[in-house]
C-alpha cells in the first residue's frame, strides 16, 4: 500500500460530515429508522472507516450488495444487522448464516433456498424496477402458499423506487400503490421503501426503514432540487509539471486542442485509470485555490492537463494540489460534464488514489 504522501491523488473523506449527513437523514426520516447503504466500498469512500463512523453515529442496519461485502463488513462490525441485497445465491446459505448476514430474498427460488425455521430475511417486492425482487405473480403465489416461508422471520418487506430523485414523477405513486396492494396479503411485517431521496419525502416514501446511500457521502439525491446534504469528499491531485506552450501548439493525444495564444499547462498525475472520466477531455474543470481551470486536451490513462494561464506563476508549481472534486467543484458538476451521475464518479475512483480520513473517529 502506498501512503498518502506518495500518492499523486488523494481522496479525503470527512467522517464528521458523514456523521452529520446521517443525523440529517435520520431526522428527515423520523419516525422511520435510518439505515445505511455501504455497498461498493461505501460508494468508493472506504467501507471500514465509513461503517465504523456510522455505527458510532447510531446506525444499526447496513445494506451491502454482495455476500463478499457482507463478510467484509461483519469483520468490521460485530453487533449490527447486515442485509445482503443480492439475496442468497446457489451455495451462499452457509456463509450467510455463519456470519449472521440477512439476505434480501428476491424470488420464490431464493425463498425456498433459504426457508428454515428461525432464519431471518428481507422480502424484496418488485413494484416496477423490473430488476430484482418478487414479481406480482410470485407474491400472489406466496400469499396463497405461506408455508413456502417455512418459519422464516420476515424482518422487512422492501421495495425500491425507480424515480425517487424526481418526486413529482407519477411512477412513484404507482409503485407505492402496487407495493401496498401486494404486501397486504403477506404476513404483517415492517417495511423498507426509501433511498436517500425517499428519506426526505415523508412516511409514505420511507416505510419503517430508509436505505440512504448517496446522500451519506454528500451526493445530491434529487435531480431538480438543492442538495439537502453537505459535501463529504474532496478529491485532490498533485501537479507533476508546469510548462509554457507557444501559440499554435496542440496538446495531448489526437491533438484535440490547439492554443490560439501562448498558454501555461499544468499536468496532474491522475487519469481515466484513476476514475477521472475520459469524457472530461476539453469539457471538464478543476480548481486551484478556488480558481477554476479547464481541462485541455484529452484525459490520458495516468495524466490530465489543465490550462492554468489565468493563474499567477507562483501559485502553480510542481506538487501543488488541484481540486478535482471539492474546493469549489461539486460532485454533480463533474458527473454532468462527463455525462453521468455522482454515483458512478464516486464508485469509479481508483485504487491508486489514497483514501485519507479527517474528523473524529479514525
Ligand atoms: C443502492 C441502493 C440504495 C441506496 O440508494 P441511494 O440512491 O444511493 O440513496 C437503496 N436501496 C437499494 C435497493 C439499493 O440498491
């Protein structure tokens, strides 16, 4: 493992801000309980420090995507509930049981694989995502044949909304109505509905347990509303070299940008192999001491070039830190420029980028 001081890129995660976002989500969701989604290495932020800090902030229920993530989290936290969204795959039963992981059952086949007295599970009902979860016909079959559960204790009946980030979208009401109708025939159980956005949309969208992910890490859960959460991550990279280029020169692969005036270029040691999207070539922007600098030329595998002509020479030397996210550059701005969403940017930040933690708890 490299140390932060040697890494060319550093992702700083503010654990106090993370805990404040958890508090904010808990208050918004109240009286629903607030869980935390820490799949994909806690959205790239590092599951160890993140999960421990959230547990200290009072979180008792964690969601992960896979068995492997569940096993890793169980090593970190002994006394919390861990729900595995992929459910129980062919040979996973024993490993789940041994680590006291609770599968989210997504089909009748998964139910029969897991069914045994005393075992606990979440039942996932698909109400319109058509991705994972019991479909309507399967729920009806389960209602007709409740013995299929064979003594499984159902902790929650869950569903997932396709358009929670657009609260006015009619899909939300349709899915909620379908959920109410489908679960009515099942044995009474608590419900889990909302993601980050759902936590802000009232009891109908929360259920008894909300499952926020992106908002914990400072991402905006809404497409058209101001972000109710505070930033948690700052992605910085060091300048490797500064050079002056003459009028008429071009830069980078494909010579996609040509300078019409003499310019000064700063090259950083982060590229698309680190998760800085190649789509940001000639359209992205970073910041140096709060001053915006545009990406010029293509993003390379390990390098990206910025036009720093507008900055005083003494402020842009080798070793100087450039803000890729944070320091005046919003996660959503980077995502939009790259034609994607904050989730993909965060979860794509690569292994070469050192994670460092600020705030109480590490
Ligand atoms: C990833 C995920 C979440 C978290 O969603 P955010 O939009 O990040 O808050 C919640 N529920 C399920 C089923 C998920 O897969």
